[in-house]
C-alpha cells in the first residue's frame, strides 16, 4: 500500500498546519502518512494477513532507526525522526494498538482501555508534540489528556461501525453496569441501555477535554495551534452526538462548515503577536 504524505492537507485541520514552518509540516506529513498506513492495514478488506503486514512494519521501524530502511516511507522516517528527538515507541506502540484492533481485543475496565488509548492516540499526540517542539512532563500530560479525549469521542461516535467490524471498545464492567454484554453491542441489542453506556463514557471524555484545556492554557498558543484546532473540533463533535441522546445508527459527524467554524474559532483565540 502507498501512504499519501499530502493527505493531511485535505483534512479539516489543514489551516492549523499552514502556520507551521515547512520543515515541521513535512515532518507531520511523514508521521501522518505512517499512521494512515497502519490504520489502513488494520481496516482495509484487501489486506490478506494484517498481523503479518504489521509485523513487517515493526521490522521496518527497527531498520529505519538503524539507518537501514528499505521502503520510501521508512527512509523518510529515518531522516525525520532524529531531527525531532522521536524515539521508536512513537511508531511501535501505534502498531501494537493496530494489532489489538485486528485481534478484536476486549477491555475489562477503563484501566485496560487506557492501554489501548495510549497506543492509538496518546503516543500519536506525543509524536505530534515532538514535531511541534513541545517536550517534557507537560507534553506527556497533554498527549494523554487530548489524545484520550479525541479517541473516546471516536469510540462513542463509531460504536456501530466498530461493531460491524467485530470490535467493541466499551469497557465490559461499564456494559455490565447497564445490563449489557459485548455480544449485545455487536448485535445492536437494547439501544436505550447502550445510550446510557455512551452517555457515561462521554462524561469521562469531557473530563479529558477539560484537562487538555487546562494544560493548553499554560503552553504557547501559536505553537499548540494544531492541538487547539483538534480539541475544538472533536469536543464540538461530542456535543453534537450528545444532542441525539446517544441513540443513533450512523456516526454523527460535523459538516465541513462546522469543522471550518471550529478552525476559525481556534485561530481567533490564538495570539499571533506573541
């Protein structure tokens, strides 16, 4: 499969990246291409052996960090990662998360779910902050808070699409609290009880957005603009889902105009004179 390094430009977050220098934009494009490719391997129906393909990419990451990459994307990673002090875990942990998707892993409680959230969202946030030039404890905290917030919104929004793929990310103890099982979610049994589960998870999600906002207020606004845009868009998406009472069949998403409005809002709140 080929990774499109220009695909981030087509996203709703494109305006946020335009304010970065060319070097950082290119680095984000490389990392975004890697994330997109791993996601495609885990999800696309034409991949014959997903775990074998992911294993090959683990080997390629090891080679890239030893100056022996064999693919164009691996070679781009080998050039880009040292410039921003990016370590192998920024890539290998994401692959672990994709492996969990392929295996249809279940999560007993929220603590177990956090293992997954860190691998598919937290580590991606940390890699992004590497490229934006934000390091240290605050970077770790922000990657966790904002990454978890965004991914939990995805889990709530995509619950039915994920179930169609045989995947349930909702913690089993939370399901049991509302009289549901993993199988009930897969078969779309009792939407009202599922809505109660999603509503409770959304409340936890809001706590992560609040924490992310607290951390962002302590960091340079211009440097963290992509994070602010991401948080604003996804938080608004969660609010739109909430208006349905969490009873929906198709994913509730923002329109292009709604996303653009949140981008403009984030830009407006950024002090470019700083």
